[in-house]
């Protein structure tokens, strides 16, 4: 069995340009990066400057952005096709229902002032570069469904833990963790179909917006999240390949 086939069946993984890692080591590194992101983000939320909206809302995600950017730099992934390129097999048609679901939620909310809009964009980009960029790349040796679920799930679990530690209510924890999981899964499925992470980073702002603006799930947000999760799982299990059979 070749090294490539062993990686495809979950024995090991060598992220493009990165280190050769076993699945356990890759997962441990992914968990550590998610934990580092959460620590930086919430430390600045709790103890950062609060004299201005920019300091209170933009600085935490901007500082946390250094975690995925540092990993991208360390592994030499700046010019990787999955980050900025558009592979020929990209399933752009799948973008339409995903963006429609995100807009369905966002358009019911009040348009935020400029500084909050910047915070949404930076936070969304930071989450996507971490979850769909670094984490998913580290987990490429896994079979496709666990890979996609962990890409969305690790950051969701990180949010759930840190929000509870910071004494946020159950409704807010469910909103943030659930939205991150559901839309993270469908974004991970889009990435597997060739949609670049740079575009997903822009779409991330649409996912973050209701997390900031709402205190709990409303019916529309809940339905959109569940549909996104189902769509992501279906797209992952049904993804096409040039060989006519699903990839691992």
C-alpha cells in the first residue's frame, strides 16, 4: 500500500507543504490550535481595551486571526490551491442554497454600524481560516464525513466550553455553538468540492452576524441551521470525483 493510500484510509496524513502526521497527532494539533484561538479571542474580550467599540469588538477577532495565519505561514500554505484557487471540479452550484440560507437569517436582522460590521467580517474570516483552512487541512487523512464534522465541530465545542466558563446562558451557548457547527459542516463540504477557503472566509461574516445580534435561536435561524447541517452531510456523502466513486 502506498503512502497516499494509507493517508486516504486514515493511517496518516501529510498536509500539503506541512508535516507528516498520524491521525492522532493531526487531531491533537487541530484541538490545540482551536484552544489557542479561543484563549486569545476570549482573553481580549474579557480583559482587552473597552474604551472604544473598535477595541472591544474588532481587536479580539483580529488578534485571534493570528492563530490561523501563523499556522498557514508555518506550514507554507499561503499559495495552496485550496486557499485561494478555484479547482476545475469546484461545485459552485452548491453555493447558491448555502448563501441563500445565510442571507435568509441575516436579512431579518438590523444592519449594524460600521465597526460591528468590521467585527463580523474579521471574526468570520478568522473562524473560516482556522476551521476550513488549517483544521480541515490537518484532518485530510480522515474519511470525508468525520473530517467535515470535526472541521465544524471542534470550533463549536471550543465556543461551548469557553462560553460556559464565562457564564453565558444556555440559550446563547446553543446559538453560537449550533450555528458554528451547522454552517461549519456545510462550509467544510463546500471546501471538499473545491470552493476556496478565501471565499468561505468572506461568507463567514454571514454566519457570525446572528451570533452577535441574537441572544438565542429564533425559529428561522434554527431551521436554517438544521437545513445547512443536512445539506453539508448530504453534499459530503454524495460528492462526485473524477473516478466516479466517492473520495475517502
